[in-house]
């Protein structure tokens, strides 16, 4: 399957760096989605176990989700720079 995609990209005149950049952007988005989902799920479990600490857990969850989102945004920007250069 992947070899067919690479052959079609080569036949269309696209460079492999652009194909790799678009695949990298997609993987960055998927990774960020999985990471934020894991953070949210773990935070809900922690709040369920200790409801009195919900404020601290929620604050930590938001900070970690923002860091993951920032890293994913940086990866996507780098991939788009490769595509448009």
C-alpha cells in the first residue's frame, strides 16, 4: 500500500520530502489527539478516586494538554515549512 502511494507521488512529480512532510503532519495530529485523550482519561480517573483534589488535577491536566498541543503545533508548522519550501 505504501509503495503504491510512493510510486503515484513519484509519477505525479511530487518530491518524497513533501510526501514525508504531509505524513509527518498527520502523525503529529494523531499523536496529539491520543496524548490529550490519555491525559483527559487519566485526570478523570484521578478525580474519581480523590474528588477533593479535583482543582489541582484539572489545573495540571490543562497545563499538560497545552504543552502537548504546543508540541503538535510546532511539528505541524515544521512539516508545512517543508511542504511549501
